[in-house]
C-alpha cells in the first residue's frame, strides 16, 4: 500500500466514524456520539 493509499484509507475511516457519530447523536446516544466524534477528529486532522 502506498503512502497516498494509507492517507486515503484513514481519511475515509474518519468520515465513516463521523457519520456514525451523527447517527448516534440522532439516536440520543450522546456519550458514544462524543466518543466516536473524538476519534474521527484525531484521524481527520
């Protein structure tokens, strides 16, 4: 896997995590929503 492929993988993963966080927020699962959003922010800087 090239460096660019690694970067794209992590960015796509962060986008997925953010979508998951939004879904959890809509389900009123606030603690998990915040946790997942935090993880996506760490990756997607």
